[in-house]
């Protein structure tokens, strides 16, 4: 009998000052995915202890390097497991749903794909604000022209990668521009990709912690105008 896909998957969870919610997020995810690595990016609260209490392995950055660096650190850690076939980038604030992550790795396991990227725009479940939607759509249009990668939601943090993709994708942009950089890498490395409709859960908490919609513009500035 083959090992279930859930046991051959690592969730990679960047973590920064999410002590309020991260334990519940990890406990919920571990009901499906036993292998979770949180990369604490210099938190000043009790995030590390809460993540460990939830059952995650925690790797700590000595100071804040940004989400891109945390993802790369987490992937490098998880790739050390010879039994790991799939890797999911998963937010620590409760925005992502475990059932969406499972559906994405099941596609990797059954289809000829290297990457599956979540999209908020393939169905009507996710309700971003009107202005945020416009900015994200503009960013998608720009990246389609620049990279040839045809996505509807290039800045979605829920992604599933096979081992080849996890090794191949280079992340030099440490902060939020890494999302665009990953899209460039998919095109540059000619990785096989698909999108998966996902429901991103916006709550009062996640909105209070979320980045300004104008960060989408700043991401493009970081990548193209530096």
C-alpha cells in the first residue's frame, strides 16, 4: 500500500507575530498534514511557543528577513526529508483552508504538474475589497505580459509544489515581492502549472494584519524598477 499523500507532504508556514491564532491554525492543519514546519521570522510575541504547542517544527530566523526568506528556509528544511514529495506554502493567520491545500497536492499526485497555485478569482467564494481586486488584477495582467505565465491570481500565498519545483524555484526577494518572483521562476524554469479555485478567508483579524493593497504596486516597483 502506498503512503498517503498527506504523509508525503510538508506544509511550510512563514510566521511573524501571530501568537493569537497560530496554535489553532497548526492544530487544524495537523489533523490532515502531520508534517508542518513554521519559520519564525523574528517574532516579538509568543509565536514560537504557540506554534510548537500546536505540533509544528519551528525554525527561527535571528531577525526579520521577510516572507520570501521564510518560505525558502522552510522549503530547504522540508526538502531534507527523503520521503517528502510535495510542499505547500500556507499562511499562519488562518486565511488558508486545509481542504484546499489537500485538493492541490492530490492534483500534483495524479496529474502531470509541478505547481498548483490557488486562485481567489476562479469562483465567487472569496470577497476581496473592490480596490484590492482591481490592483491584483492589474498586477496579474502585468505579469502575464512579462512572464507568459497565465494566472488569474499571481499573489495568492497558497501554493503546492512537487520536489522538482521546490528545488528549482529561486527566491531572492525576501519580502512580499517574492510572490511575483515565484511566478517569474515558473515561467523561466518552464514548470508545469495549474490553478485551483480556493476560498481565502478574510476575517476582522486577517484584515487587521493584512498588508495595504498598495503593496501590490510596491511589489511591481521592487521587481521592475529597482
